[in-house]
C-alpha cells in the first residue's frame, strides 16, 4: 500500500508540470506500435510506406466553430501521443479505445483553436488510468468495439467556446447514408511536413451505405461491419494521422449531432480517395450512456 501511494504521489507531481505541454515531443497515435498491433498481418507492410498524409480540400476552422472538439494528449511508456476526442458531459469525454489503451495518464485540451498556444479559451484538464473506460470487447489486436469514455480529474466549464456534443437519441437506428458528415481535428494535413496541424481543421463528405463502403474496402467484412459508419473519400477528403478518436458529425434540424468516432482509414494514405471509417455511435449508444453520466 505504501508503494502504491508513493507512485500516486509521484504521478501527481509530474502531472502538474505536464500541463505545460511540449508539443514537439508529441506524435500521432498511428506512429505507436500498439496502434499497428490491431491491423491485420497482411497489411503490416503498409507501415513501411510513406503515404500521402494530406486532408485535401479541408479548411481551417473558425475559432469556436467546433466547441466540442478536444485534442487528447496521452502519455505511454514509449512516448506521448496525440488523438482527438469530444466533450460528452462536464465530467466525461468520448474518444476511440485505441487512443487510450495502454495509457498511463493524459490531458484533454478543450476549447483550443491553436493547440500549441495556451489560449484564454482553453481548458487543459488531466485524466488518470482510473478514469479510462474502454469497451470490454476491444482488444489491441482488432478494430472492433473501438470506443472509450474518459472521466476527467476535474469538471469542464461550459462557455461560448466549450460545449458538449449531442449524440443520437435512444432508438435512433438510422444509417445516415447520404447525410453530409463533417470530421474535425488537429491531425496531419500536409505532405511537406511530418507534423500534425496546430490549428483546428475540418473537412466534409457524404456518408455511405454499408454496402457501398464494403465495396470500396474489397468486401472485407472483417474490416467493415454494422458497428462502423463510413464517410466518402471523394476529393481525397478524409481524417488523417492524429485525428483518431475525434468527432464526425452531421447537421440536422438546426443541431450538430455526433454520429461517428474516427477509427481508421486506408494505411496506403489519407488522400487516395478511400472511405474513412468511424465507430457508429448509434451501435454503442447504450454502452456510452451506461459508462458515463450522459443523459
């Protein structure tokens, strides 16, 4: 017990310093070994390629345009990783399981336009291992059940730049095919730079039927399943490295609704026109509600 308390005390001291983030040490989650552990063996060769990493035809967000967007910084034993996330409630954020599996601790950067600057609009709130809830069906060796909620160490303050996202209502089983999906994040967007974006960006494309998405993914039902939702890759518009765990939304009846969580895309490159693949929130709505204080 004494040893455990000493470890906790050490983490508390270190975390106070960690809020002042050294972004030069942070790399996209896709560059860690455990990310690639979930990719089928026959695709592992793609890790050695140098793919196009640009989100073509994306745009810089206006300050406050996506008040639910989070940059999630995660500490692993072998480095610090970057993912996306969304504000679910005052206490919880929503992200992908592959972003926080094996995490030691983390920081949610909320209300950011430029994540590298400690803006007045920002809230930087830490979380610990005990706050991470990963879907029990997720393992590091597959892309299934790629959803997690994280309870933060302190409460989020809602204001003009920080607001919770809506998720579909209970019983909403629509496929959303044909709706325009919008994905936002701080992920990579330029072939000329290995760095992720400092300024929040977004892009949009139509959502696909499961059949159309399967057709583009060679009818591989081990990869595309009903628990996924896909966004067209037309024009090379896509989420990319560093956007994992972030929100994909639609706009209907005057409201923004999150219908997907960035899960994966083609390992051959973000801008090659392949559909990007998301966790379908309607499939996991009850799990999200049961493991958070969302109501």
